[in-house]
C-alpha cells in the first residue's frame, strides 16, 4: 500500500519526539520534513528558546530534513498564518497530504489546526491524542528518551525547574497543578537522545535568564499558536530560559 506523504510538526521537545516515534513505528506515512517555528529575531525554536543549530543537529541525527518557519518574536495571527502558508506550499507541491502534531488534549488548538489545514488541502494527524499524560511521560522515559527543560513558565514553576533533565525525580518534584507533560505550557523541553536518533545530540548547559513578554492584544494575537499563554495574565507573562550551547 502506498504511504501518504506527511509533514511532521517538530518543536524539538518531548511530545514531538514521542509522536514521531509512534508515527515511525506505525509506518503509515512517508515523512517529507520536520517543520519548526523559528523566532526570526533570535534564531531559536519558538517558545522553547533552543538555538537553531541544535535543531539542525536533531534533524541530522533523526535523518529527516528540517523546514524552518520564520516568525516574529510575538506573532500576530496574520504573521503566523502567512509564515505557515509559505512553509507548507513547497511541501504540498511535493505531495504532502497530512500534517502530524504532538498535541495531547487542547481541543481548541486541534480545531484551529484542522480548520487551517483544510484550507490548504491537508489533514491533521495526532498520534498522542487523549492519551493520559502521566502514562505518556513514563513511556517516554522507559523508551530511553532523554530531555531537558529549556523554558519554564513562572506562573507554575520557579527557576529551579529550568535546565533539569526530566526523570522520576523531576516528576516527583512537580506541583500537583502542573501537567507531567507540560501540556498547558508549564514547561518546554529539548530532546537530546532516544530511539529516533542515530546518535545523541551534544550540548553544554549555559546560563538561565528571565524574559517577560508583553502580551499582544487579543484581537491581534494568535492564541492557538501561542497555546502556552491562554491562561496567563492578559497583559504580560514571564519565563525562565536555560540556554543550551
């Protein structure tokens, strides 16, 4: 049977990695490229704060090409959708029919994605959808994946959680109101080893810095892209970022 050609939406973090692993194990799709949102100003993965160079090392180790979607630091809906169309068009021209995501339970985000994909003739696939996050993170660890937090949301976690490898101790230390997969935007990660990689990704841990963003006006913001911010203060939000070098 001919496999459908697919685009994989890759953040460099644990949910993406586990979703890619499950997709490869199912072997139903031919993945054309890893599609990643990059801050044009900082040349880092959006929200995760990971340097583009490390993304390219992940791409090389996984054995799939990277497609970079350049966006402003705090994109408007129009900015994001224009960048998405520009990134998707060459892949659609290569025959892409499906776009795969690592989302788990954010209903409005999935609806937004599916609506926008339908406008360009793509269908969404969600390999982790509605699976218990506590079970997913344990499966992730048991499979041999290794990941480190690169960004934590100050509303949920303090600076001490930034730059930590996610293991059993990390999970035990999480407050009860924090999802173990950070699905509400509590934290973001960088995966540096695991069964999808041909070799581990080398890096050193740099400094941890605090950044506070002014939130865009509701009518101008892309809430579905910045799903991490939905429950935040409507005027500002702050994060601790650990630099990986």
